[in-house]
C-alpha cells in the first residue's frame, strides 16, 4: 500500500486559494483516484495522521474527507483494523468518463427526435450579453438600477417566515405579484384583466415553452416573424412546432404572406409594440387582419411585449391584447428588460377560456421562480419603485438613443441607422455588397459587439444589416463604438 497507494495519495495537491474548502478538495481528489483504479478494492489507506502530514492539512480535514467517502460506500472503516477501499468497486467500478478517455466508437446517448430535429434550425444565441458595452442588445442599463431599494426589500423578505422563503410556492405564482402585474398592464397598456389570468414563469423563454407544450402537437404550424425573436423560435422548435417564416414590413407581420404559406396555422408569434429586431410598430390595420386570420383558422396569437415599457413619445404603443375581443391573444411579458435578466422572471396573461388548462399544467408539473424573488418584485411594484424606475429609464434610454443617432452621423454612407420610438435597440441597414459577418467579426476584434440581422432570420431576407443596442452603454461608450465602426475596413 505504501508503495503504490501511498505515493498516489501523497501526490494530492491542495490549493489554498481556491473557493473550495480543503476537505472538499481532498475528498474529490481521493474519490477520483479510487474511481480511476489508482487504489484497488480492498487496499488499506494510511492512517489519518499520515495522510494529514503528507497532504499538508489538518487531521480534522482528512477525517471529514474520509467520512464522506465512507458515507458514499467507496471506503469501508473497520474498528481497530483501519480504512479500506470498498470491495464493491471490484466489479462495479464506473467506466471512465467518455470525455477523458479515447473514443471507442460506442454509441452516444440518444436524444429525442423532436430535439434532434429542432437543433437543425435553432437560432444561435451565443451573442447574448453578459457585459455592458457598445452595442450589445437585450441588456438594460444595469448601472442605473436602484440597488439600495432592492437590497432593502430583499433583506426584509429573506428575514421572513421560512415557509415562505424556503417552501413550495403557489403553483401559478405569488398572488400579490400577479395582482401587481394586472394593475401595471391596466395602467400602462389599457389591458383589462384579472389576476387569475396571470401565470408567473421563469422568464419569457419558459412561458413560450409552456405555451408550446400545452397548445401544440408535433408538426403544428406556427407563424413566426422573419426576422424575429430567436428565443421564442428555439422554445417553440423544442416543443415540436413547424415554424413558418412570415415576412415583415414597416407595418409589422404581413398577414397575407402568412395566409399564402400556411392558412391552417395553430399559433402566430408576433412582437407588435416593437418588432424584434427591426423595431417597427404593427399598424392598427395589420392588427385587425391578424386577429381576423386567427379567428378564421381557430388559431391563437402569442404577443411578446419584451420592452413595451420603454417608449419615447407621449403614450405607449398599444398592446395587441387590448384590441382582442375574441380571446385569441396570449400576452407574454418579462422583467429581464425592465429590471434585470438574472431574475429569470416573466409571466403569461391567458384568455379566460384557457385559465383552466393553464391551471392544470401549473398545478401538476410546471413551477416558477422562488417565492421570495416574486415577493420582492411585488413589493417593488406596490411601493412605487417600479413605476419610478421605468420613468427614469425612459429618459435615460431616450438620451442614449439620441447619442446613438447623433454619433451615427460619422458613419459612412453605406450604413443607414434607423429611427425607433421605443426599446433600446435599432437596426442599421448596409448597402448591397457589404458583408455583415465581416463587419461583426472586425468589430469584435476591437471590443465592439454587434448582431447581424441574419441571426434573427428563419429564411434569408433581401436586406443585410446589423442590430445596434444602446441601452446598457453610456453616451461616451456609444460615441467610442461609432468611431470604431467608422474605421472598419469592411465598411469602406
């Protein structure tokens, strides 16, 4: 033992700067040696004092690591005789992890047909932002978030009753939050609803997946704006939908194109208040056309209002849901843009006739975010912090948008930055012959993040362009980013 196993164990290195405790490091190292066959079944371990001396840790640390391995059945402790590697491992030692062993040609684990088929048309989302800079999209102004108010409310709830903080919450979501959301929708969007229609989800992505799971059969046809929201696209593909790319123009989704391609559709996905990613507002005429098409096909409409709170005019853009009189629209909202993305908090407002079906789904297996998180947001809204924050953010985003438009004047004629009336991104169209992918790559080399419009497309469109986010970057960063864009060889 001292010749083989002893040498192996004395080679264990403890990193005292690691965030992992020393006993955890020792436990993991010993476990890996045992599982890899470095210590054979029945071999005796050195005494804990010897192990402590050889590994440079306290005996208490060694005892803790050994006790964990005994509890897992990898070691066996015999009173008066020492500690041995479990004999169970003789014939049942796990095979090496495929990633750490040469490829033997063994078949890979099978995934479902639905997922393997969906992966072929998934939208790439590796540009989702984690750091504020020019010109990331989908990231709000984290530097302007009222963290002091948030921290105070968080502390209050985390000191609350343990059953509320740590137990299972209400299946469809924390009732005070659902009530606060209905009040917000009534005041801001003119949507008349009650809290029983609201279901809390772990973000908008979760809402889209649940909608698809409940309402779609594999192969059901779904109209998707083209270009359109990549997150919803992936969620619905994962539920077996057949997505139909429907063209958009300055009035929004072109209903006649959808009817020509798939008159018998089951769902239509739209972003009417601020089309993702082109920024258009769906006209009233187009809204009525879409509602009539859904009525004729006995279909439903998913309205994604991902940044509807942030508008620069005198009034917000109306929600499609507010003009729906036949119960066709499911309205999805998120706090990722109005508060911050890591909350993973969203909601779906469903028509009256779907309440029972959604109730069953949430009661039987769907679950949302932690109750404490929901309670903090509910108080944040009820105490007026949310409304105040939204008003401040409208002014801030308007200032950053104006900085973007002013700085865009330095760009060459080949780039046409478009105006917008809400949100915190806008497209920039490129002249024919300019390769958007080259522009994106050259900008990335210089620390500027861009997303090509093509990333949002289910099928190619005629125009090439970029999506410029301006919400998370202060004006000086926006101007610096524009200077970098101006210097790119691909735009000359």
